[in-house]
C-alpha cells in the first residue's frame, strides 16, 4: 500500500466521525475530521510528513521553511521537518501562536530565527474548512517579512477554504479533498 492509500485508511479509522459537530468556523457539519488523532499517531505523523514534504519539494520555487498555527499544525510541521532531515534536505519548522507571547520576546512566530529574512515558506494545516486559520497564518507570516509560496492541508473539506485562499492569491494544495476521502475513491 502506498503512503497516500495508507494515510487515507488511517484518517478514516482514527479521525473521521459521523454525527453533528460544531466546527471552528462556526458552521455545523454531519461529519468531523479530528486530524490530531492521525497526526499524533506515529505512523500517521510520518505519512503526513512524507506527503507534505513531497508537496513542498514539488513546488516550482524552493521553500525555506514550513509552519502553521498552533496546535493543529504543530505535529505536521515537526513531521515535515524531520522527514526533510531524513531526506538530507533539512527544512526548518516554525509555529504561529494564536496570541503574541506575553513575555520574553513577545513573538507571534516561534522558530523564525532559523529562517532567513524574506524567505519563501510553506504553511500547513490538518483540515481546512473556510480557510480562516490559514489566512490568519499567512497574514502573520507576511507581517514578519516572509513570503508564502504554498498553502497545504491534509484534508480540504471543500467548504470554501480553497476559494477563500484563491481570492487572496494562494492556491491550496491538499493531500485529500472531502470527496476523495469519503466517497470511497482510490487515493
């Protein structure tokens, strides 16, 4: 079984839930994808890291770092960074805080000293619904002087996130769309 097929199986086993759920976006849904159940699993983290790393390597311009909003992106950016090291092409990770650090440096972004000023970076998220979290990350990353070259997700719920990002000039690359994950399609 290839990496993508195995990740799909893990997502459906560990992260997918049917029922009525309130989402971060404020919407309600008849299903929920609790991405952290997969991204915090050893195999799931590794597969997410490998597949997101491939997205980063396939980007037409070199991307200097990978980051995202805490807490959902924490295991993803760590996994990508570790996979990149194992592939002998290390990419540093960074974490975007929800609130600026209340002491010390007061940073919104942790790990930024590992990234050269003005660098082109990737931002990632486990599940995208409206794109609001990724847009907030992009705004904070750009406010720090970095440029965003890639926005990527494990699952795009196909509920307007890709369109919201596109309206701002960013293409969302996802490992799976909702249709691919839930329709029983092959990976």
